[in-house]
């Protein structure tokens, strides 16, 4: 056989193999899509998870051998790409409206009356559960998912396609059987619904967050929205999100004529459609659906916050139209906040960072609106008396706005005989100092400056999201370091070392029941977070200092009026009060804060640590003049510690290393510099003395200041 013949044969064999593979890939995809549909859309799996996984494995292997057969609609292609720094804005095919609310059945009846008046009679109404998640718009072009977007402001949302592709119940392509009903197959079709996080996944996610020292999500809605806005789709893929789809952007795009039929079509097309729907022909039936849904609320595996009632016919919907905010043809009946009863075990007192004492209800844990409630603030002693709650009482709890737990009041019939009226203790529960109530104030306060509870709260306030936002520095770590005397004031954060953090004792235990240290992986992350906090804007630093009456907004006002801490420190009460938004009470508190020697010392140490004490219009970012340059510090400096010098260099983009090599940019040599200095000289690395370092820092890393001073590279 000639080589030509041989290569022809090879070619043929390859083609045969490819066409076999193509046929197998197509068959596998069809089968997998069928089972995905059975599982997610119909909730009726026909094969075991194991069998499903093995089909997926075969498909993945075949696609790896024949990359030319891979396309974006393949079930293997859910996770891919990277969203990038910013989510791209997306214009919706038509506005994504909000819904008007009916807070009780009377308001719902009033809406029905308006519908009847507008249309001459009450038409059939489609009732659905109001899923408590985040709105999502899915666009299919030629039947294939091409884009997913959040609601945003209703007109423009954010592109979250890569993340939504990872949500398993979102079909990557519409099922063939359903495509016949699409009126203009060439035009993209936008479908809408809700993306949500099931209750159990939400609880697991929050448990993991707390274990890792992160703030838990307030509710499943926030968790769903947060998971959707991840930069890395792999994170979203791990979050167990799900959808219910219930609308189109354009009713005319499909041959269906009403909401009920639309839901059937959506199910046929492969979407996850909520099975709890009713087509009602009277208001009584609608009321019945609302009551039944309220009763079932708790047993559902996902959160709902009401029932949405929609005029079923699209033609009638069009006749009724929209207000500026919402359709007239639909209404959201909101459930009243869920209430539960439980036992009030104790009323404890929490000491805040400004010394305010807050009574806290400690209750037998109870699940309310999707999460466990065991504590709730009682605000102040007057509130405790007004509500007349006593230890031992059976109390009613609910979540205000479905988020914040609240004690509504006692069930008096169940009050034990020995329940005592609660009084504020006369001494601070943390430090034992006497407590005072200032005139005109609701709160009692501990006025000791050495109160450990206050100092812990001040430290936590510094790390909090609105302040310096040091992620991972939660109650457990800060509390331990504080107890050890290693973290006393906020400037101490910038003196912590990786070794110290790694040694922090946590509540996690090993098999022998011993407490585990934090470890280096986490310690490294914390060091990076602390380091990053040096770049936070001046206004956040001011807020973080925890000056009484200086909240976020006041801090921003101050940073604008006094864009430099030294100007703020020297400002008089009159100068401060002259600023719009700063009253005499705030002014007095600021002056008192900076008149305290300890506070001024903390400010100086923060300055030394490279924390921003000056406002900068340009997002307050320091110029990164030293990017790519490595510094090595050796010997003792007199005006700052080596750590502080390192931090300030890093804040300008520099790297700081512990050993000298040919790649070292500069060695900074203080008093008694040792072998590192010798090595620098041997390798020809330029050496800076302390005045040169200071000049460089003062010039925000502009190397030009070193020219002519004998150093420079
Ligand atoms: P609201 O955000 O309170 O104005 O309520 C309106 C939102 O409810 C809509 O934007 C949807 O995201 C959401 N929603 C949840 N379930 C449904 C449903 N079955 N029909 C329509 N909207 C729903």
C-alpha cells in the first residue's frame, strides 16, 4: 500500500470514529437532558443518581477526546468562564416591574374590585406562590441559553450568564417539543422567574460561614442574590441555587394566551415551574389559596413571602396595563410576619462600644421565617417595661421585615407566679463599674474607659464591613487576642504577626477534644486582609475609630470638611458645628475624643502603620509608585518600627522581603544593620538610610526624591 493510500484509510477511519462519536454524544446529551428534565422540572427521576453520573462521565470523556463536538448547550458546559471585575450591564427586552402589595385580605379584595370595575367582571385569576428570591431574566436565542441577567433597576440589569449556567435546573436549551409554540423562532426569547436558595442549603451555607469567621447571610434571599453576584462561577456552582420560572418578557412571543397556559408551556420547555398554582374564578377561591399557602409556608423547602395573584388572560392584562411601578393586573398578597411562641429564659445585658447597656432576650431556640431565633434585642429598659416581658414568660417572637428577630410581648395567661419585673443592673456586667443614665437618654451606660466589653466591641467595630472591613477578623479571633492582651486598641491590629495569628486558639476541636489553632492558611489570609485595610478611605477610618455620635454619614461629612486628621484634631467645637450636618453634640464628642491622650496615641500609631488619615478625592487611593520593587529592611529605625515601615512601603505597592538577593530593589538600613547590609553592598544593591526612607514615604514612593542622594536604580 502506498503512503497516500494509507493516509486516505487513516482519514476514513478517523471520520468514521468521529461520526460514531458525534452520534453517541448526541444520544447521550438527549438522554441526559431527558433525565435532567424528569429530575428538575417534573420532580420525577427515572434513573438513580449513580446511573445519571455515569452517563455524564461518558459524555465528558467523549467530549474530551473530540473537542470539536463540544458546544455551549452541552450539559458538561455549565461551569466555565470568569465574570471579571465588573458585571456588564444588560438592557431588558421589556421593563421588569415590581408588584403592588396587599398587606391583608381586605386590601386583596379592594384590588379585585378594581379589576372587576376595569373589566366589567372578575376574570379567572392565576394564583402563584411568591418566591422569596432574586428576579432573573433568561434569554434564549435559537432555543439556546445565551444570557442571564438580574433585574437591576428594572430597565437595566447585570449580566450573570456564567453564574446562572451553573444552576442545574436552568435548561441550557429549550426542549424540542416546546419550540413549536415560539412565534418568531429567529428572535431571542426572554423568560423570567426567581432564583432562590432552598432553606436547608441556606442553613448549611451560614453554618459554614460562621465556622470560617465570616458574617452569615441575613436570609435566603440575600444568600441567593449574593451567590449570583460571584466573580467566580465555581463559587456559584457550589451554592445550590434553584429557580422557579413564571413569565415571559413579551406575551406575544408565544402562542399561549394566558398565565396558566404559559406555566404549562414553561414546564414543557424544560423549566422548573412551581407546582403550587391555582386558576380561580372567585375571590373566595383566591382567599382559600392564600390561607392554604400560609399554612403550608413552613413545610415548604424554600422561602415564600406571599401569594401573587394575576389576571390570567394576556389580552385582559393588556387592557389593564401598568402604573409607573407595577402591573395593574397583578397583586402580591404579603403574608403577615410569621410569629412563634417560646420561653424567655433570661434577660442579659450587652455592653456596646460606647458603653451603652442593652438588654437582650435569651430564648429557647425557635425557627421563625426560615432561621433559628434564640436572642433578640430589647433595646432599653423602658422597652422591657413597656412590653412587660419577664424572665420565665412565654413570649411571642417574630422577624421584623422578615429579618430582625423581635419580641412582640408575653402570653400573660402562661406567666409563672414567680416571674419578676426586670431591672437594669447597677453595675456594668463586664467591668463592675457603676452605670449611669444621662439626662434625656434611654440608655444606661458604663462610663469606665477600661471596660473590657467596650474595648472588644471597639475592636470588632474597627474590623466591621462599614469600617475597615477586615474580612475573617470575627468575634472569636479578636476576642481571643483581646483576652491575651495582644489586641487592646485598634492600632494593635497592625502589629500582629502571621505566627501570632496562626496560634490563635479557636473553638474547633480535634478527635481528642483538643482545641485547634487557627493555622497558617487562615493566618495568611488575615494578614492580607489587615494589610488591605490600610488602603481603606479616610472616612471609613474616622467611622472605625468609634467616636460617639460619629456614624458612617457623619464620618463622610467630616472627611470632606477636614480632609486631614491633623486638621480635624485641631478643629474647635465652633469650627466643627459650622459644618452642615454636624450639630453641637457631635462637635463636643469629637473634641472630647481628640482631647484624650490615649486616643491621640492610637492615631499616631495608626499613622505609623500606614493607615490613611488623609482624604483623597481619587477614591482615596495611594499612588502605587513602588509596584514591582522589593525592599528589605534591616537594623533599627528611630521614627517607626520596621513593621510600620514595611506596611507603609506596601501601601505604595512595594513588596517587602526578609532576605537580600540580586532582585532586591533597595535595602533600608537602620542602626546596627547586620549581614543584610553587607550582602547588599556585596551584590551592589542600593542602600537607603532612615532620612532617605522618610523622604521616599513622604513623596508617596516617588523615586525621584532619591536622585542625587547617592542611591537609585
Ligand atoms: P417586590 O420585590 O416585593 O416588589 O415583589 C416583586 C417581585 O416578586 C418580582 O420582581 C419577582 O421577583 C418576585 N416574585 C416571586 N414570585 C413571583 C411570582 N410567582 N410571580 C411574579 N413575581 C414573583
